C-alpha cells in the first residue's frame, strides 16, 4: 500500500479574492490511499497537479488521482470521486484541490468539502451563456488560461437575427459575472489548449473534409483586470492555420491538443487514439500569422487520448489502456523539423542520414498543395549539411498559401534505420 | 487573480470560485453544509389546519431501522420520456420541439431493479423506472385481429413514477416559480440537490431503502417563514407517506416549523393483491 500525499496544486489565491467565511481549516494535507491494483484506468483527460501527481477523468466520467515516479512509472491510482459525470474530455484545477469539468450544458466545480480525499460537492458554476436557449452548447473545455480564467468553447450560434452563426471561445472569471467572448470561429471547436503566453490551439470541426484536420492558432487578447467584462476589440477570429493531412494520422482524427517543451522549443502534440499515431506541430509565427511543420512524432504501443506536460519536457499520455509515458523513451529515426529557406526547405533529422542515399534527388519529392486547390511538384537539389542531420532541398520559389508535402522515399539513417514516416508537411501562409 | 503555476500548497486558502446566485452560500460552502446537518435528524410536529384534509399516514418518529442502499450516481443525457404537457414545458424549445434530458441524474444500484431520475433543469424528481419491465414501446400490445372482442391488454408502464403537472415546489401562496439549480452534494453517499425556487432555498435528498423497494425524498427548505407546498402527481400520492405536512388533494402543505425536514417515502413495489375471500 502506498500512501500518496496529494500535493494537489490549485490556484493560490491572493487577498483580493472572496472573503473566507469558513472557520480556519486544518493545514494537514489530505492523502489518497493508493492500493495496489492490476486494474488499468481508462483515461480520457489528465490534469497535472505537479511533476508526480495527476487527476484524471476516466471513460465512465469519474475523476481519479494517480501518482508517478520521476520517470513516469505509475505508482498507483484511485478514484477521487465515484460519481459518473457526463463530462467532456477536459479537466481544470481550481482552488483547494477542486476540479472543474464541463458537460454540454454545465460548467461544474467539484470540491472535497470535508477533506477526506473524496469529491462530495458539485457546484454548477455556469448554466447559461449567449445562445443557450437556441441550442448553443459547450463543445470543449474547461481550460484555464494564465489569467485565472476558465475558457470554454461554445457551438456555433447566431446571437442576433441575421448574423452568421459562429462558434466562440468564452472566458469565465470567478470574480466577474459576465461571460466574455475571446475569439470567434466559423467552425465548431472540438478541442483546444492554451499555452502560458495565451496562444490558443484549436481543433476545428470540418466533417465534410476528409483529407485532413484543421488546427488554428490564435493569440488571446490580454486580460485587463480593470475592464474584466470588456470584449476584445477587434475580436480575434479563429481561422484554420494548419492542416494535419489525414495520411499522417491514418485517417484517424486527432482528439486533443497539448503544448509541450523540448529542446528549447514549444511544440503542439496531438494524439490519434485509433491509429496510435502521435502528431507533432512546431508552430512558427511570421508577423501575426502562424504556420509550421507538421510531423509524425511516434507510434504508441497503447492508444493515447489525452496528453499533459508534467514538467518541462516530461510528457504523459493516457488512453483506454491506461497511462502511457511519452518522454524518456528511445526515439525512432525521424524528421524533426522543416523550415523554409530562401531557395527551398531544410529538413532536420534526429540522426545522421545515409549520405549516399541522401544525395540523390530522386529520393525526395516536394509538392506544394495550394490551400485553395491544385498542386505543383517541385524539382529538388539536395545538399547535405556537414553533421548529416540536415538536408537543404533547393527548389523553385514556394508560394504562400500552400501545404508543402515532403517525402523522403528511401532515406535510411547512417546506421540503416528506416524513417518513422517518410512524409512531413509544412503549412506556408507567408514567406 | 490566481497563480496558474501549480505549487505545493497547504490547505489554508479560501474555498472555491464565488460566482453564484447564493452569495452567502458559496464562499461558505461548508457553512451551508453545517446548517443542513443541524437541521437534519429532527421530526417536527405538524398541526392540522382548519379546512385541510386529515393528515396522511405519516412516518413515525421512531421508524424501524432501514438499511440504505449503496447508490450509483451518474449524469447523462437521455431521450425525454415525459409525456405530460405541463411537465414537458421546461424542455420545450421556442420552435416547439422537445429537448433531450441533458442534465439528468440517474440514481440506482447494482442490486436494485429501479433507476431514479432527477433533473437539474426542472429541479424535480422526473420518475422511477422499473428496469425489469419492458420498455414503453414494447409494452404496447399489437391490436388483435378485427372482428373479435377487442379488449387490448397493455403491459404496465415501466415507470413506477413519472412526473406530470407543473413544478412541484411552490411557496406558501402556491405561486409557481422557475427553479434554479445550484449543485449537489453527497451526504453519506446520498445525493442532495440544491436549488432555489423563488425565495426558497431547497435541499432535496434522494435515496433508496429496504433493498431498493422504498424511495426516500427529503426536503429541507430555508427561508420558508410561511412554510411551503409540494405538488405531487395524483398517481404518486397513493404510493407516498410523508413525515410532516397536510394534504389537500395532491398538494402537501408543510408549515414553517417542519420546513427543516420533510421526508416523503414512496413504495416502489406494487401492493400485494388482497387475498381472495373464502369461507
């Protein structure tokens, strides 16, 4: 038996928050008793408390707590609540180890009010929003932003007669009554994540498009605590920024998004639970436009539905067959990044490539697929960098508004390893 | 403002978010809890007022020991099974369509053949399903060939209880109010729903006893200086015994003195048929 202290992290509150009318509370920390079990939790969403403990949502809608070693070996888990919530696959942490969940029709905060490490009080924080009476529902969230707000995605709805129906990301702040729209979108938002700088990555729903999956990157306007109820002006509009080609996911839609940090760079990870493919996006900002590389990062042994970064570069996944550590593993030979050069593109690999094969132009195929249709095959001249880990593919001019599809047909590593995926992509909005 | 960087904190900060229709209630969630605990466990005498029906059989002040059933509580969306127009009213959209039950609580137990439904939109007990009976679509027997005696036998509804009529809760004047759901909590594993109905702050606890054959519904109402009323569907009345209050038709009037606790006990099993008289 392991007695796992739950150093449940929450948002610490300042003196400006609500007056505490309760009697002084015990400063003892609660413990969840983690009994040895062979059972595997079916994980739909994870929220880290710190580098070793997480809360998770299982497939039945119950909230659990799990503890891990520094190397992400699972030490144990137990339920934090046996109530089966009708919750969307996302969790947010509130104060005092409370947990926020959302269903289509309610934002709920669950408390352990008697400090026995079981949730016992479920408060409906939000049940009304613009368009609620016309069928607008919550489609994703809750996600906390860096200003302590809870962000939810609402389904498309027209707020006023004659206006086009738009999906919305709305912000709810505990100290302010009004729900504030922070971005609008023409497409329904299936899932989203927010990084520490306020960058929102959203998976946009486009049921009729079968060749890929749209991700948008939108900078949230700063929160002005002096004008907490003010809507941003101009209102940011969420446009499809990046396309994840279906061939990279085996036609399996990515379900969730997670920002993670490796090698000094911020990445976006998206799991595809059925194909077990893990997609990696390296966002780059040019002016006010986001674009970037779209790569296959790995194929997991078990399905992954949810990903969190426990601490910088330490990544944990979870799915129907339990938790899956996603960092500290031996990495397959793969394309790590694509960048645009003046006269073509540069491919970066995590191992030195076979120079003989790498120098052959016929081993590369670069196509520019216009975002509005049509494609062009570009002639390439490869130049291998001295360390063997980068190849410059000199091409004709690459125009903006295209998705570059780069395929390395026969490009083993110096040691003869086969590429994890011969294809990699780059969405170009601006040169 | 909150610090979003998780830190290893001790449990001495304030309770949760304070946006709530219950300004005094939410920051003081625990205080709210304590009030109800103090109010619990007390059965208050209820006088019979002139003009009212005689009181129904009441739960005695020292009821036999009954073992609560360990409950399984889930929230889910379900096709709307209500059939009564007044009960359906909160679910009717502006275009007239009937919406799903999206805020539904389902309360049951692996050992019990009943599922109890309580909904957070209308803040009422919507029904009790006997899961051993065939569904309503299946229970409609096909019409016999014409020409014969067309006595159609229909199986009983699988719903032991099904809500009908307007909102169950009203103030002392009987004026209806749109209820507003606040949340729920667990008291010894039993769900207690918290909502307001006009000026009344209501705590409604639901659980099963006697192997699941009895459904208990406990009301505790704050700010009910003049008492309150509960309107039950006519079909429910024959199954219910109450711990306090007086009936007039289907309306139970609870005086202020008993507002702290009223328990309704529903018999979920059908009565045993009267034994045949023989000489």
